[in-house]
């Protein structure tokens, strides 16, 4: 999606150079106007990136394949085997669903606290130690803020002091910990 509008026009409605500040009065706008400007910005950003991710496309293809095979009563041994390979562990499927919801809902959050108190994130923590290998696998593929969940579940924090704040290094520390413990 391309546009010829400036960021001020997109986020503040176009007429204001400063969406949250009234320079002539040397004060902030009232909270309602500021929230409306932020809402406009979020709507614009959501619309500009609303396209299917590869993970969603693969999941949709898997679901379609399974549905088509379940509808046909007779299938060969090879088709049965292929279908069995496509069916994931229910725990892993639930994690992937919750992780996708969490990532889609919190990608624009700047507050780690808000990210970690999202209902999907809390549900992942509630899945317990059985989900740790899946979280570590997700960290290997694409580092995200799973560190608080891992610490809450395992009661450990293998992240070195030098790596705090560096998401990739923190992910590597957790993956190394998982390998050392024989989890992955």
C-alpha cells in the first residue's frame, strides 16, 4: 500500500503538524483527541500490513488438505500416511494458534508488560512444561519475547547479563540451555 500523504496527515488527520501538541498554546491536546490520533495511526498500520503470512498460508493449506482427505471415504495407504504426517500434536497446534494471536495483537506494543499480560501469552504460560520444547523451537526459528514465559514455566533464567536486551542473544542462550538439558 502506497500513499502520497505525509505521516502527519496519516496519523493526525492532515491539518495538524503536531498531532499531540498544541504549539500555539504550549500544551498537550486533551486525551480524547490524542487517543483518536493514535487509533487512526494503528488503523493505518494494520491496514498496510494486513496480508497473509507464510505460516498462515501453510496452515490454511494443511487444513484444506486434511478436510479434503477426510471427506473422501477411501484413500490409499500412502494418502493415509501423508495425512498422518500433516496432523500435528494438539498441544503444538494450540501453541501455534495462541502464538499467532499474540504476535498479531502485540506487534505494535512498546510495553513488554502489556505484551506479557496479553491473554494468549498467559494461556501459553498455562500450558506448562510440556510446551517448553515448542517455545524453544519457535525461538530458534524467529526470536520473540518468550523469555518471561520460559522463566515462569521453568523457574530458570539462563540469559547472561551481557545479553539482556539483545533478543537474538537471549534466544540463543535459551536454546543453548534447552540443548544442554536435552529438551531440544
